[in-house]
C-alpha cells in the first residue's frame, strides 16, 4: 500500500508540473485567441467597423507574441542540461555486471536500465539520457566507482536495488514528461546568467521565463521525486533487505576513505602534474588500513575474503585507470604549470611525487631566503630565530606565498556540478605555507643524511619513513620555529634523527 500511495503521489505532482507548463503555453496563446475572436466577429458582422483599429492592433500583438513564443519554446525544447561526466560501461566491458542488473530488475519487476556508467564519486543514481544523440530511450544507471572496488557482489546488488527500482516510475509517461520539462527548464534557466546569452535577447527571455516556471513547478518536482524514491524503496524492500543494511554501513566507510584518499594522496599528485593510475585500488588499501587502525572497523576485514564487485568487470585495471584520469580532470582541472598529465603507479608515488614535491618546496624556500647563500637548515634556524621580533618571518612567509602562487601549485577550482562535489582544502596563510616548506626542507635533509626516505601513507598522504616506520611528526617543532622563533625543538629533532643542520640540502 505504501508503494502505491507513493507512486500515486509522484504521478499527481508530475501532472502538477505539466499543468504549469500547459498554463504557460495557454498564456502565450491568449493574444492569438483574442485576435481570432475579433477577426471572426468582424467577418460575421457581429462587430461594428469601428473596431477595425483594435482588430489590427490585437492581430499585430498576436503575431509578435506567436513569434516570440515559438522562438522561446524552441530554445527551451532544445536546451539540454550539462552531461554528467562518467565512464560508460558497455556490456562487452562488464557482461557479468550487466547480467546482475538485469536479474535485479527482473526480481523487482521493473524495466532494466538502458546502460551502465561509472562516476568517481560515492553515489549512484539513474540519469535520463533520452534527449542525447545516439542514446537509447530510458535511464542509465550511474554507479559510484569506489563501491565497485570496496563492496562485495552481494552488497552492491543490495545497495543498487532501490536505485534500479526507480526505473519503474521512470517509465510512467507523465513522470517522464515532467522530468523532461524540468530538465529543459533547468538548462534554459542557466542561460540567463550566461554572458553569451545576453547578446541574444530571445535566449535571455527564455532563461528568465524558465526561472519563473521553475519557481512554480519546482516544489511539485521535488515532491514528485520524493514519491518516486519512496515507491522505489518500498518496491526494493523485499530484495536483499538484510544485506542492504550492511551495505549502507559500507557506504559511509567508503565515502570517508575516498575523501581521505583524494585530499591527502591524490591532490598532492595532481598539484605536481601527476595522476595516480589506480585510485579505486588505492581506496581499498586506504580502507583496509583504516580497518587495521580502528577497532570499530575490525569486523569489516573479514569481508575482504568475499568476491569484490569489481570482479564483475572484464578489465578492472583498465577501468580503474580510466576513472582515475576522469577524477583528475573533474576534481583538479588542469595539471600544474600547464604541462601534460603524467600517470604514476603507487610503487613509484614516493619518489615521483613525494620526493619531487619536497625538493621543489625546499628550492622555493631557499630561493625566498636569497639566491646566493648555501641551502642549509642552519640558515633557516638562524634567520627565523633572529627575525620573529623584527617582522622577518612574515616577510619570508610573504615571499614563499608569492613564489608558491607563481609556481602554479594552487589547485584549479574543482568540478562543482551536482552530484559530484569535492571541497578544496582550507586556504593556507603565508605562515602555514612557510611551515610546509620548512618541513619539506627538513625531510629532504633527513633523506639525504640518513636511511630515511619519502613514503606514502594511505590515509595521511606523503610521509617520511625509516625502516618502514613513520618518523616523528615535524609539525610541532617547525611551528615553534615559525610562530615563536624558538629553534630548540627543531634542533633536538634533527639531533635525534642524526641530521647535521649545516649539511647542504639537495634541491634537485
């Protein structure tokens, strides 16, 4: 009963959306209707000849309104929302996954999605692509790629059941028509703020009209989608419900691991002009490490013996590489310094990304100090130990910040169109950057003078390691030097690590 009530509610609100559209069409035709009445009245003699000027005026208005209405309608009908960037999964690339989705649709007694696609995000949804050239009618099932690598086959099927169940309401003609109308209005409304549209009055008019219609149709569209989701959830309740409870627990874990991997591991590589080839394999490593560290996650490690959902792909490695490249473009934009993207494998990450970043930061630090002196930590300790009181620290921080900005290391704004969202790290001050650059110089000196080496922590990103263990954190001693001019904690750190402060730091 709950499913039927939700479905009826969705259809009622779909009809309300269509009524808003039809009311707009009727309003646009009012001058034409008035002109027809006046012309008919004059032809039959029911109106006196003195009404001729009025008939001419109304007829002129009708012609103008018809032309504008037709042009505006053409803009709205032809408007298309931006494509959600995804990786298509044709059946030849994932026959087992396609088969699983078809079987799931059959169990739910709904039409199967017309295609499958992957997104570099922890979400899954149905996306209408019927208006795009070369696409079949019906929705495409978009699956978050981290789910495929982290979840087991049964968990993925249970997680996707409510999503696939949504193809049933999607096939209803009123709901499909309402969705097309709202998508076209959304795409048209975006034209109003487009500078190019300002040079085309009809497009600007269409954008303004679309915004007005969305204000009236939007609440009904929202309730329609809620009804569709409620009906789909009720329909899927009988399919793998117990497993779905477990799968929902994995969604939060996957999201946390994916976000940590992107911000701590992928972002440094993107800033260096590199893109990790296997992000999804990386998120499995990150979540496995989280399971090892967190007692609450210990029970999840037993799942790793079950078949992962990525086994449903013919070539998981190739798909992972393709989705990783897409993630780099979406979440970062273009590579640093305008160079071409270069792939990096996880075993090479410490040397090709971590060491490279540290050396570049150290070089930027010593260049900001001055271009003539030797690059030693003693210079840094001496300068900052003498300069807190004289304002030299802020001056050095400003020079480092300016050099950092000129290097192109500041990330490009991420892709923000829903449903993808990837927040940038908080803006760093000049002193934050100075701490970061001094720590990089210390890491370089330590790697040069001892057995320490750059490493990769799946949850924290670049780290300095010795014999497989992380070295002591540098944040506190370096912050003491920068904020208080106190170099003793850093000198003690260097002494414990066996690093002579006057040894030259290799910058390349």
